[in-house]
C-alpha cells in the first residue's frame, strides 16, 4: 500500500480494476503500454508488489526481482523492437516520478536524445 493506504494505479492494473494493454505477466512482474507513450515502443515494466516505491528501495530489498525486471525488459525489447532499449527509473518528484510504485520505462525504437528527459 502507498502512504495514503490507497492501492497504486499499477496495483489496480494488476487486479484488472483499471484497463491496460498488458503485454507480459508472470507471478512477480507485469508489463503494459504506457498510456502516454514517449517513444515508438514505451512499456512500463512493473513488479506486482508495491512494497518498493522506487528502484533504490527495490535494489536494496529484493535485488533478484530487480534483475528479473531487467531480464524481462530485454525479452520485451527483443519481442517488440530490435532488442536495443533505454531503461528509465524516475526516482523522486523532481525527476518526474508520479507513481510511487517502482516501475521501469522501457523505451525502444528510434530514440532521440530528448527521450532521456521523459
Ligand atoms: P512516472 O512519471 O515515472 O512515475 O511514470 C508513470 C507513468 O505511468 C507515466 O508515463 C504515465 O503515462 C503512466 N501511466 C499512468 N497511468 C497509466 C495507466 N492507467 N496505464 C498506463 N500507463 C499509465
């Protein structure tokens, strides 16, 4: 649960309370298309647990899950693009984080430098 005890938007997607274009799911990770894509391929790769608010907490708390998330990103980039990708973890509001349930932005296709500033 997040600080206000409301499930995050991503937990609601996992529960199918909110619709999403899900492209991958296993027991620990879900991936779906970002609703506001910033690149030809823009997926969110998300641990199902919302125990970790950001990648720093995930790395400290469950490094194996972080490694699985990166491997999943590679698999999805292979399946949906040319296997090359940018993985972005916005960490903190001033870095653009709006959902405090750790997630990776998987960006692929023809990326401009500006995409870094997602
Ligand atoms: P961040 O700003 O790094 O926290 O990323 C949150 C991302 O979630 C943004 O890129 C949003 O476009 C995306 N997003 C928010 N709600 C949804 C939704 N219902 N389905 C898909 N993507 C969403």
